[in-house]
């Protein structure tokens, strides 16, 4: 088993078709992307004891919101702490570990539902499942960048678009399974968790079996690295630890954090929020469809925007995200008050396409700034921004909603303040993005041994 999982075992043989690697990434990301569909469980889990209606002993929506937030927190922590390990052992071993954690986390959560122990669901889905999501998320990214040096944006879009599409499968699958397992005594949530855990474990293991690494020094046929006119793009490399000493890392961290904070709260409560902002127009079944539609745009946006960034540049692409996003978030409250379902859905679909596009574009942004050698590990550490946003975004949506309702605001208007706060967050993100400059040469690796370790640095003065 150890040899099957070893890095050396998955080096591709001559003539291997690099287009066989994206399906491996999709097997992983379409599974772990189910986290974006978790909102379909929220309302059924508020009436596990009452089944048809909530009882005083049932859990509140604000308590359940922490399941999603914990998963995102541990996603970022796992990605940050395992990046170097992943580069050392290769993607196959990491993918198998991700399958055990994510599939196992869902199964543990099933027990938590049956025993009505919320802490066990926090542990199962939030902690263990979140670790599986984090490891699985970064596993294929650097691998695909190595396979597609000619189109790094497109490569990261392929690696990550499956994560955005996870809810497209997860939302209707969860809804159908809950309907199938529901009875007069049960909402069907526990059996759904167990079934989905088994299904996702099997598909993630399939992805781990088919992934391959290119041989050392491999380049696509006919490809010649070209000189670039962009001052942001470097041909040098920066060590993962040295990247933390650059202002660029923290500016990109803030760019990702603010872009994600503005979108993740919406995704985490998309089902409940759409029903409350558009009462009588979007019911439970339509809300599940809305979650699935957001997943389509999340997935498509990851590939579209990341591919476009190969032509527009990463900095210009993020500028579009922030400027257009501010206008769309500001438009949501008046559109909802008019009861225009089409414009309401359209606004969020574009917003979520850019939210997903931000995730898919950032690895290529890091590759431009820090080089390819340690991009996987640097990307893993940057995902702590996702962890922080996973707390901030849902807290803004859930607790501001609660405060507004307690103050006597109607549920349909309870999200208005949150939307305008999102506009402010995007404005700060725009400023951070505009301040990003090329990494100074003092941070570049001047030399390295055959094992890839640093030998010296040029200690010139930083100039950012």
C-alpha cells in the first residue's frame, strides 16, 4: 500500500496525455465542494426533534451556521500546515488522506444527528471534514500548474472549478436523499450524511488512483517559456518561508480574504436567505435550485475568470471583481424589494462567478509573484485567508440578520445592512489589490541544491 501511494509511483511515463490529469482533480473537488451545498441541511436540522416544525429543544440557525464556518477554518489551517508535506509525498497520498477525512467526517456527523449531539457534528464535519477539504483542495493545484506551464490560469481554473461545482451535485443529491429517508419520526438528515460520506469517499479514492506527476524538467511539446512584459511576473522562485517576509503575500492574503468574506456568507446561507428575502416567490424547492444554480456559476466562473486572467493579467482581473462586485451588492436590496426574481438571481450569479474566479485566479497570481517551485505550499498558507473569511462572512450574514429581526426589521429587509457592508469590504480589497507590486529580488532563491534547498539569498534592499 505504501508503494502504491508513493510519489515515485505516479511519475508519468513518456507519451502520457496531460489532459488525463484534470479528471483526477475533478474527482476530488466535485466531492469536497459539497461544503457549498451545506445550507440545504440548515433548515431541516432546525427541526430534527420536531420533524415538521421546530421545538424549543431543536438547534437554532445561528448554532448550525458554525458547522460551515468550522469546516472553512480547518480547511485553511490544514492547507497551510500540510503544503510542504504534500510537495514531499506527492498528490496521491494527500488525496487518499483527504478522502478518509472528508468521507469519515460525514459519517461521524451522521452519528451526531442521530444522537442529537451538535458538538459531534462540529467535530465530524467541521474539524475532520474541514481538514479533508483543505488537503483535498490544494492536492491537485501545483500538479496542474506543472502540467500546464503555458496556461497557468486555465490550469488552476481546471483544478478548482470542480470545487465550485460541488454544490451543483451536492444540493439536489442531499435534498433527494433527505426526501427518500424522511419519515414521521425523522427528517432523514443522518442517513443522508452517512450515504453521502460513502459515495464521496469512493469517488475521491478514484481521483487519487488516476493522478500523475510530470517527470522532472518536463515541458509541453513545442512550448518555449517566453519573456513577459509584465513587471509582476517573475521567472525566479521564492521559498515558502521567505514569502511570508514579503508585503505581497499579505496584500494578496487581504485581497483573497475580503473577496471571500463578501461571498462566502451568501453561499453559506443561500437557501434560507433567498426564501426570506423573496418571500412567496422563492420556496424551499426553488431555493435548492438557486443553490445549485449558484454552484454552476461558481464552477463556470472559476474556469472562465482564471482563463481570462492569462490574457488580462491577475491584477486587472481582481480589479474587475472588486469594482463590479461593489455595484452588484449595492443593487441587491432594491432589486429584492421590487420582487424581481430574475434580477435578484442574476446579481448573485455574477457575484458568485467572481467569488469562484477569485479562488481559481489566486494560485496563478502567486505563481506570477513567487515562481513555481513552492507555489503549492505558498497557496496552502494563503488559504488561511479563507479560514478567516469563513468565520467573518457567515457571522456578518447570520448575526446581523438576527440583530435586525430582534430590532423589529422584517425578514425580507434583514440582510440590507449586510449587503452594504459587503460593498465596503470590496472597496478595501480593491485598494489592497492596486497596491501589489513585483516581489523584490532580495527574496528570490539565488541558488539551490539538487534537493531544492536554499543556499543563499541576495540581501538587497526591499523595494515594493
